């Protein structure tokens, strides 16, 4: 899906983008550790790998993840052949913050994976697609097609074309 030219296979115009929104996988309780340092559980590690199996065929160009340990590890376990960038603005972000981050994406990126936290990522998916997504548990993902360039990302600018819940 990356590097599309001409009419996209899905009928969307040239310049269409794919955004994959991933909630970090299940993290354990870690008494005494700051929230940002909570590690994934064994189940979380398995679920992140399974989510990666669904994302890998999309051939993402870039992964952006929150700086928390659980989101960084989720991004790694997706096993994607794409660089991972840590974006502090994703931690505790609201949809408006995430839209701002998406709008700053390099135009050369055709498929972007964003790994973050609830409730922000769930609210982002609902806002982008103007649809109901029934919950967004750990390691859930949504694949959203955007009809235009990244800088036009906003409420209602996308359509849900796939999802995964562990």
C-alpha cells in the first residue's frame, strides 16, 4: 500500500494514505514503577506479535509510538520492516493532539502506524471514521484509509477498512 501512484486499488484517489492505529498490548501492574515504565505481560507480547501479523502485509513506511515502555515494546513486537520513531506527544494524548501529529507526517509516507494509549487512540478512530468502534482493548488495531494527504487528516476524513481485536 505504500508508495501508491495513479488510482489506488481500492478506488481512492492518488495521494490516499493508510493509517493503522494500534493500542499498546496488555501491560502488567508494576507496583513502585512509574506508569511509563509498565512492561507488557506474556499475553501482551503474544497479542502484539499477532497484531503485527495483520499489519505486516500493509508494508508500513513508518511507525510512531509513545515513549512508554509498553508502547515501545508493542511497536517492536509488531515486527514491521519500518523505522520506529518515538513521539512524546502520543503519551496521554487527546484526538486533537494525535491529529496534529498525523498532519506533520512526511508526505512520502504512504502507510503510517501509530501506537498509543486509550482513550486517545480509540477516540481518534471514532473521530476519523465518524463511526462506532465498540471498544478498543489492548493490542486492538484499526486500519483507516484517508482520501487525501496527511495534512488534511481530521474528523470524518477516513473510513475504517479493517480492524483486529485479540
